[in-house]
């Protein structure tokens, strides 16, 4: 006769609650036919039958509670969503009424906060990594890194030989710009990029280029802003 080297019960009876209920409910009628023939007694089968009936009752109660809880949770979500939609529309109406009547006391009466003035965005980020590359037959392509978030933009500034100050050329929201308006025979050119937002302006470091007699760039110089 074979013997179990482990607890045979753990491999015979399922591990889940539902599986264990089903196992004993299915085996009780078989074992009750002739308990003595399988080493059991009638009183023992009665005790198992009572325990199984109680386990089934408790299990079904828990399942019913879970189903009810799920239904109540869904109902709660729906009612809260409906409340929020209606209440939010009321708040929008109150704010619109306060704005239309220009009466801040409306917010006091409704006990809701008045809209806060928008926080100024502040200075933009400084453009970085300004580079210049020659365009053929003659021109310069500028590229740089920066951001145009919160309505920022970039201003292009250029200085040619003989000019005492940089001149503003144009504004762009791109991070590149092509200068095809250089005068013929120009010996050098300098650029910088300005990040602009509202009244703020932050300049990049400058870059300068010198051209050889054939118009081909020979030197690129980085300069402080």
C-alpha cells in the first residue's frame, strides 16, 4: 500500500475556499453511503455535514455582501459624479454672475474663493548652444536650444562690420533661422538670440564669423552676451 510522504490532504483538497466547499459537498453523499467501509463513523459524517453546511452559509453570505458592496459602490460613484456635475455648473454660473455684475461680494455670499490673478510667467529661459553654419552659395543658418513655453519667442540680433550696435532682425518661435540677407563681400558677422516673453528679454551668448576672400567662413567665435 502506498503512503503519502507529505500531508495528502493538501494535495487532495483544493486550496481555494470555493474549491474546498465544492469538494466536501460532492464527497459527503458518497462517504455517507457506508462510512464504516471507508473507516469513518456516522456521527463523524454528521459533524462534517454540519460544518460544511455552516461553511456554505457563511460563504454565500460573504458573496452576497460583496455583490451588494459592488452595487453600492457603483451607485455611490454615479451619485457623486452627478452631484459634482450639477454643483460645478452652479459654481461656473456664480462666477459668471460675479464677473457680469462686477460685484466681488457675490463670492462672499456664495462662500467660494474669487479667481486669483494669473501669476506672471517671469523671464524666459536663456537660449543656449547657439551655432552658425554656412549656407551655399552665401548665407548663414543659426541653430540654438531654448523654449517657447508660456508664449515666449526668439528675437534675432545681428551686427555687421562698421556697425556700433546689434540690430534686431526679426522674431521667430523656431529654434533655427537662416540669414540670406548678408551684404555681398561682407568680411564678418556677429549674432545673438534673445528669448522674449512679455517685457522680459534674456540674451544668449553671441557668435561671430569671419569670411575669407572667397566668402567661405574661416573662423567661428563664441562671445559673451
